[in-house]
C-alpha cells in the first residue's frame, strides 16, 4: 500500500511538472515583456500581449497532432518529440530580431508544449476515473500552480542578472530535467493492447465519438469561455500593474499572491470534490465567478482604477472561483471519453484554447487606461458559462 502511495505521489509530481513547462514558458516571461518588445523593436506596447496569447494558439493546434499520435504510439514517445520541437522553438525566440519571428517562435513553442500538456491529462485518465480522477487532477494542478507563483520572480531575477534570453535557456534546462525524470521513472500508461492503429480517419472517428457525449461538448465550450477570460489577465497583467499602477518591481509578487489564491482553491477542491461531486462545485463557483465582476462593474463603471488593494481583492476572489473550475470542468469533459483519452484530451484542449485566444485578444484590446474591460469580460464569459450549465441541467432532466 505504501509503495503504491509513493508511486502515485511521484506520478502526480511528474504530471504536474509536464504541465508546468507550459506555465513556465508563459509566466516567467511576464516581467520581461517590455524589454523583449524594445529588443525586437515593437512600436505599439499593446502588441506585447501577442507574446503571451500566441503561445496558446500553438497549444491549441498542436494538441490535434499530439493527442491522436499518443493514442497510436504511446504517451511517452510523443512527449519527447514535443520537447524537441519546443527546444528548437526556444532557440528561434532567443535569436529573434523582430516581432514576426518572435511570434513564430512562440506559436512553435506552443505546438511543442501541447504534447506534455495534453498527454499528461490523458495519462491521468489512463490511470484514474470518476471523482478520484478529479481529486488527482486537483493535486496535479496544485503543484502546477506553484510555478506561476514563483515563475515571474524567477523571470525577474534572470532578467536583471543575465538578460531576457536567459529566461528561455532556463526553460530548456528545466524541461530536459523533466524529460529525463519521465524517461527514467514513469512507465508507459497506455498499454499496447489499447493502442489504435494510426490513420488519418482516426481524428474524424474520434471527433464523431467526442460529439456524441453531451457533457464532453458542453464542458469544452465552458472551458473555452473561462480560459479566454483568464487569458486576458495573463496577457495584460503586466500592462495593468506596470503601466496603469506603476508597480514594475512589485509585479512578480502581486502575480504570485494571486496565483496562490487559485492554488488554495484547487487544493480545497481535492477534498471537496469527493464529498460534493464535480458538477455541484462547478455550479456553485460559476455563480461566484459571474457575481464578482457584477459588483466590480456596478461600483467602478465610468470611474478610474480603484486602489491597488481593492483591485487585488477582487482578483483574488475571482481567481479563487477559477481554481474550482479549471480542474473540474476538464475532468467532467474527460469522464465519458476515457476510451479515447488521447484524442479526447486533444479535442477538448483544441476547442477550448482556440475559443480562448480570440476572446482574450479582443478584450485585451480595450485594456488601455483601466482594468474595467477585464471584469466586463469576466461577467460576459461567466454568464455564458451559466447558460451552458442550465442547458445541461435541462437536457439531463429530459434524458432521465
């Protein structure tokens, strides 16, 4: 029993580390965005947000490749190939001379990282199911959240000491360590007997199977709206705290504190999900997610930014709600499609990410003088998410 527990703990840490490569590639770069923009001659500072949102574009499309391949050739080999692509893309970013080349590198980084991100979820689904899967996923996300907590501070130290290129080099070192750990310590989770012969029709048949399951479709759409609204914060947080509040030195610590809010919620979710179930928690915290921006908008509409302490308080509550939504909605989408976990995770990740990128880009274009557009975005996305849950409630009642 003790050996099994140790094995599960190590499995959770490795899966979290695989997902953390994505967080590191995004969050460690945040303090350096302005410096990178100056280095590659970006004239409009709002274009700096593309350095964040474009990696998500790569993540979205890359999952369509890595997911089906992992169902045919196994999980681990595809992760290794993805890391090689990521390593090459990182070098493209390091030697970029203009915005176009940097965007190409970031998209390619996303394509490479789509393998560890998507396949780690499929590996969890290979081993676990039901509310216990959600519990394991919560603990994976808790460890994963530690990266956004420390990444901006690490990025700031690297930036100040060695320049922005050193941030990309540090990601490669961390990634290589995780790949060696995966190779040495974690067995393949997809048995040979369960692998599907690779053919072009695999994606078509997988998509047809995916859309048969209402929960998978609805919670994929749900994830797209919630992720989109949160992606605005990720891409624009540097602009809000450094440009609007003039808190360049404090920014990494503010970002870390808000990431802890998500981490606390995700940790609590690991306990509560077994008692209350995924669906009930999602309903409760979608209401909270939608209610908080209503309060903010009603108080500060047409006004200048509030005190930084007020803004952080609203953000903290908002992200606490998000902490209960991320893992549960992904688990709810994956629950009925365990038999196509690889391609199912790919389709789920692709559509939720591809939805999120234009949402984040559009809302981010309004974040010039105040943070209000971000909360309007939270409200609209939360309202749509509530409608999706209500639709599912009605459909499930009719089915029963």
